């Protein structure tokens, strides 16, 4: 019987409250950015991907440059280039496997 009795109608939402909520959210996010308390889960994955890519490219280029230079100096073209390039690739994969086996925080 109490459900059928007329009572106070709920108040409609005030536009000022919505505006205040939006300003508070914006202020909190700006403060988090200013103090450096931003969520870094996505950043950590991005950094890890960049590290793997740098390992792969750097090892390959390093092996190719050193091998090419030694080939040029010793006149053994292209054998040292190929050997050191494949050693660079092997080293890169070894480092990538080592990175992937580390425990995440």
C-alpha cells in the first residue's frame, strides 16, 4: 500500500552538477599528468616492444657493418659479412628470448 501512495518526485539532474563532474574529472586528469601519476601499463608494453625491435635491428645492422668492414679490409667478400650477420641475428633472438622470459611486475 505504501508503494501506491504519492510521494516526493525525484529531482531531475541539474546541468550544473554534470558540468561540475566534468570539470572535476578534467582537473584530476590534468593533475595526474602534471605529477606523473599517469597509468603506465600501456607505456610499459610499448617500451618492451621498442626494446625487442631495437635488439633485432641493432644486432643485424651491427653484424652487417662489422662484417662488411672486415670484408673490405681483409678482401674476403662476402663471407665475413654473412657470418657476422647471422651471428647478429642469433644474438638478437637470444636476447629477445631472454627478455620474454623475464617476469613482469
